[in-house]
């Protein structure tokens, strides 16, 4: 009986992140589209440190965060693309290539975090505008700081652990 020469397929870190990004990017536009007709004329446009809205704008501003998400996504996509070009077009030592690969993974992780952060903000704006919530919640700022520092810290620790002693 002949054996298959193909190895079992596994999802790579990059493919999982990309799939989650697509879900987040679609959701951040579908949410405002779904709720737009139900929104009042004014929606929250800024929140104070305590997580409560302290400024309001016309309801069309509900599209600001989705638009900023796309701008941020494209900016980081370009940055990653430039890093990959540098990685493929230069004859870097293997250690430098590994560092650049880790930098790409870190940027992809931050990009995903930002997409879901903006998705949460868009959802919260809608819920506050509809009167279903009061604000972002007191824990929001902590989650943002811990999330960003957690991603950066993870990649720093991995770098330290995998670094060859000189």
C-alpha cells in the first residue's frame, strides 16, 4: 500500500493571525452597518481615562474607527512587507534573519491586537449610543496596556531565551 508523500497540514502562526484579522476587519464594518439605522444622532467620540464618554459627535463618526483600522492595517502591512523584502533580498546571517522573522511576527500580533481593540471600541460606541452600556468599563485601559506590553514582552522573552551566548 503506497504511503502519501505529503506531510499533515498544520496551520501556521501567520495563517491563524491572518484568518483572525479577516474576521476582525469584516466585523468592524458589519457592526456599524447593522446598527447604523438604530443609532441616535449623536454617538460617543471620545472617552475619558475612567472609561466614560466625555465627547459626542454626529453618528456618521461611527465609521471613523473602522476607517482608522484600515489605515493602521495597511500601514503595518507595508511595514511587514518592507521587512520581508529586506529579509529576502539581503544576505543576512541566520541570527539576523531569525530576529527579522520575530519582528514580523510581533508586528502581525500587534496588528491583530489593534484590529480587535478597535472592534471592541466600535462595539462599545454603538452600545453606549443605544443606551445599553455606560462606557468602556474601568478595566479597559488596563487591558490595553497589559495587552500591548504582553505582546512586546512575549517577543522580548522569546528573543532572550533563543539568543545564542556570545
